[in-house]
């Protein structure tokens, strides 16, 4: 019997696993041929052969038989029983161990187990419909015939710890193993769905921002065209806005100038007693910047510096 250490995967009885022959060779199964019996042992953490010992492995493994080797080097292994491992010896060339079959209690009727499996498979089929790769994955999902096959095929995608993976194998009753598999698969579906929804929401948010910016630029372009066609209709506030856009002032000054512009636009909606906008063109400085006679606020220093630069031109 050839012993193969595995890590970061779930291996269970009564499942056909597919490997590349080179992969089995790298795992220590060089020379394996059709009909050979293989023992799969789960490592507690990823280790090289020279660092492996009895304590590096979980105490329950799975035996299987190498069924086929095709012309492309693909190998199929059909697993059979769970086994308890003892007297494990690790060398550079081989891993040897004594094993004894560990039975599992069949405490669920076959009909109930099949119903729960079909419900899980239906949930997976419904879930993958929302993805572009769903059509491709559908044939794989339909090929699965048991919960053991489902969780084995998806083991690389499940957010399970090493102990949680092993606990599925170590469950001594069908009911416990079934519950653990259901929990892992349904949590995987919900986590993937939430991640997809969050990604879609983020994308929609970005698209909204981009759309808003595009609309603003389009409005500004159209407004400029109208201003060129009818310069006599251009308001003082619009002239001020155009001068801000062409001023080339730094970012801090522009922020302060935009605040002034926004106040001007708001005040334009409510004329003051002197029949001018509260930020009317009482004093425009060199670039005709608005400052109403009622305005008591000091000009921000960053904005004042930009104004002074422009006055010196």
C-alpha cells in the first residue's frame, strides 16, 4: 500500500478523485499502477517530507484503489473506507503505516439523505445561474451524485480551517458528516452571494459617479456653447464661474473660490434689498471675483494669494 500525504483538501470515502500522474509522483506515489491500493493521510499543516512525523498527520485517513491511467497521464482513484492509522514511519523514500477500518454509523435513512443532497444540488444550480461561468459549471454540478462528491469537488473554495476539513472526515455518523457538509456548502453559497452583491453595489456606485461627472461635463459644454451664441445673456455669476475655470489657481484656492461661487448661486435665488445678489459684482478684483458690500467674512488666505498673483499679471 502506497501512502500519500495531502494538504488543503478534503478526501472522503466513496468518491472518485482525479489526479495528474505527475502530481501523484510528487506526493510520493511514483511507480503506482492500476489496481494499487493507496492510503491518503491529511496533514495538519503544509510540510515537506523531511519534516513529517506521526504527529504531523491526523489519525484518520482514507484508502482507495487506483482505477485508471489514461494516455494523457490522468489518474482516477476510487476511495473506499476510512481507516485509523498507527505505527506511522516516515523516511525520505516512503511512508509506512498500519491501518484498521473505522466504521461509520448509518443513522439516516437513504431516502432522507438523497432528499438533502438533491436540495443542496438545486441550491448550487440556482446559485451559479448568476455567473457567466454558470453554464460551464452546470455540467459538473449535475455530475455529482452525493454530498461527499460535492464537498470534495468544492474543498478548495470553502473557507474551512484544516481542523474543520478533517472534522468532516472524522465524523463517525452519517448525520454529523451531513450536517457539517451542509453547513460548509450553504455558508460558501451565502458568502459568495454577499461578495458578489457587495462588488455589484460598489460597481454601481462607481458607475453613478462616472455618469454624474459625464453629465456635468456635458452640461458645461452645452452652457459654453450657449454663452458663445448669446454673450448678452451671460449672467455675472456665469462670467465669474468661467473666470474661475480659466484662472489656473491651485487646488486649495479653487476650493475656497468654489465655496464663494456656490454661495453666489444660492443668493441669486433671493435678491437682497439693494436689488443685487448678496454676492453681486460690487467688487470683482482683477478677475472680477464677487464680494458683496454685506459680506463680513475675510477672504481665505490661500484664495487671497491667488488673487494677488492674478493682479500682478
